[in-house]
């Protein structure tokens, strides 16, 4: 499977929300909503909210995308991803994500 690297470096091709959207899989939407509620303490996530084609792809986006500071920063600078930024490894917006998901940083480095 080809990677779809998000602005922050996460691989959208492996995201359950994207997989559920592409496959129109309501069971996976429900499972993803429950998983994300537990992981993020976001009790308001409902299965019908689990729709996204990917951060940088055309189509529907998960509601968080509109308020994602990393995505908004990348777009405001006219970049494709954080890989285009000189602060890639020292950015205050991405440092926690890249500590928690180091493969996201590696994905970004692989783009250069």
C-alpha cells in the first residue's frame, strides 16, 4: 500500500477513518469512534463523524482537520507538509506528536 503522508507526517493510508470512508464501512466507523473516544477522551465522537479521505487529499475531512494547528500552519506557509519547513525537527507544534509517533517524523524525512 502506498503511503499518503499527512502534513504532520502521519500516514493517512493506514488511518481507520480513511479506510472506513473509502470502503463505506459503517462497522469500522463505529469501531473507530469508540477507539478514538477511549484514546482521546472525546466522548462526542459519533460513527457518522468518521469520514475522511486524508489530510492532503481531495474530499471530506474529519472535523479535527479544520482546527488542526499543524495542518493550518503548513497551509498558511504554502507548504505541502512539515518536511518543507526548516524547523522540522525543532517545531513546538509537532514535537509531542513526533515523540509519540516517531514514524511520522521518519515519513517526513523520507520526502526530502
